[in-house]
């Protein structure tokens, strides 16, 4: 067990009290974090007691303890997986050398950029989800939202610790800036596009936690391979928490589909108008939301050909997903990988050096994982006897980053003219009417054991609690 010291002002398992300068700097940052939380954290949550899990160790076998906590009093802190003094770098040009405990000067700028970009996504998603608590479909869902919010706050702390400890004044300035940018702000937006999108309703929230938090999983897994040992250890612990975020998304969509299927069978119809009149979310709307959130998320992996990706890999900063399980030389010089390009109105494969295609490698791993979850949603429909299949769109659909951003492609992978795209885009992406209809369903349900009409109850409560457990106490 690698225990966490909760007796200190900033809970940690990194012996923070041994470094007084660092401790003082982080204690100065802490009130700014609380001010940020008060300003743009979950609206109206200050006085609630929420049934939250708190890490008590970084041991995956038993690291969480459950209890009612005031959100503002949650014990955010700094937790790294246990270190291995003998760890070696297992990919790139430094393969076989000792892992770094400090930042090598030549990699300083790139490592800082990686940490800041990852760190920026954490407060961004809290800001995006700020108002959702006001329209929670149940107390169970409200609690899950708040659990995700406090964990994203802790993931911000994880990156801020690395910036303060390893990057001097630059790191302190970057840590301050993480609290100054705002999701969707015209003048000072978050770094990545998907983190400036609004999350206005719970269907969007579940899609975000399924698709976009899954991007987080893949980015964190790639960073967990890093030659910079403190970053690898930090992201490994963050992954323990990320699994819950994806569970909330996958189970949330599954419960919406289940309720819709139930209503389709009751009414013996798939007519969108009739299903909307019955107050459930029709399957074509769910499909359009999948198309939107999937396409926005796969842009987060970056350009399909990237010299930065090659530099990050060769220098040992960022590996591939499950690097250790891959059966190649882990250096990749001379190897190739297929990426897509548009040629003569068709999508065709192009062989490029694998080092330059590592964003695409990670994106393809992500797509396989996303497809598997959508198949689990299809099993819900299958079980209900509904002959509809949901699917993720083609990876060239609705892209705004990289070589595919300049072309229009249908969800089934056909290259389209601008006129064809405009004629059919409302079949494929959520319309203003869709969003208005979903918004019209959003109303807060917080009576224990009760659920909004458009979503089924979960199969099991949190920590095996009964369905009518008081996950949130309103004081």
C-alpha cells in the first residue's frame, strides 16, 4: 500500500513537507484553485454533502474510501504511483537508459508543453459541465457528475505539481495560467478545440465522458510510458480514476437507449415524432450526437502526419498505447504506417514513416476501443428486439484537423461535394431542433430513487448502495 498523508494542508504521497520551497509555492497556488472552483466549478453545489470516493492509497486494490463530503472541502492533493529506482526507458533513441527523475534541458520545452496541454483539459471539462447539476436526471447521476468534477480537479493538481517541482518560474507561470483560461472564452480559451465546446445537456455529457474522456485514457496511457518518470507515475494513478469517467458515459448512454427501446416497444413505433411526444430520446438523434462527439474527439489526436509526434516518441517523452505489449523494435526507424488522403474524389491509403504517423496509430487504437463500446449499446437494442444498429462514423467524417480537414465525407466514408454535404448534414449532425428537444427534457430530479422519464435506472448503485440511497444531501 502506498498511503496518502491527509494530515497535511495538501494531501500527498510525495513527501512534500521535505521540500519547504515547493510546499510554500503550492500552498500559495491552493487558494487560487479554490477561487477558480468557486467561480466556475459546479454551480450551486457549495452546501451539498456528496457521497464521494477519496483516494486513501495509490494501490489499485483498495485505494478509495466512500463518504459524504462537502464538495469545497474535498481533499485534493498530489498522488504518484510508487516509483521503481531501476526503471529503464523502453522505447525511442534512449531505449535501455535509466528513466529520468529530472527534466533533461534539451527536452524541457516539449515536456512543459505536453504537461500544460494535458493539464489544461482538466479544469476545462469542469467549466464545460458547470451547469449540468441543475438539470440532473437523478440523485445518482448528480453524484457521478460531482465525482468526475472533483477528480478532474485533482488531475489538475497532478499536472500543477509537476510544473512547480520541475519547471521553475516558467512552471509556476504556466500553473497560474491554467486557472486563468476559460472554456469557450473568446479572448482566453482552453488550448484544445473540444474543450471549448459547450456541454449543455446530459446526452452531451454522457457522450463527452464516453468519447472525450476515452481520448484522455489514450493520451494518459501514452504519457504513462514516458522516460520522464514523475510524469509516468502521475499519469498511471490518474488512469485509475479515468475508468470511472468512461463508465459514467457508457452506462449513461446505455440507460438512455434502454429507456427509448422500452418506449418503442410499448408504443410499437419508431416514429420520431411519437417518441418525442412520449418524452424519450429517439435513436436517430442519439446517432447524430455520436457522430458529432466522435468526430470532435478524434481531432484531439492531432494531425495524421506530425513531426512533433516523431520527436516526442524518439526522445522518449510519449510512447504508444500499451508500448510494452508491442512486438517491434520500439525505435520504429524505417517502419511505415497507412494514413488516409483524398485523391481524385476518393479516400486512399498512403504509406508514411511510422514515426510521423504516431498520432494516427493512437487514433486507430482509440477507434477500436470506441467501436467496442458502441457494440455494447447495440446489444441493448438487440435484447429489446429493436433492429437498429448504432455506429461510429468513418474517421474522415467532419474532421477539422489534419489532411482530412479540407474535404467533406459522409458517415459511411464517401467523399462529397460541398452541395451534397450541405443538403444532408442535418441527417448526420445534431440540428438546432435536436438540441432544443434534448434541452426541453432536462429538468432536475433529486428525489431518492426517482429518475427522469428519458433514462432508465442503473443496474447497480455506487459502492453497492440501494437505488434510493441519498447520494447527495441538500443542506
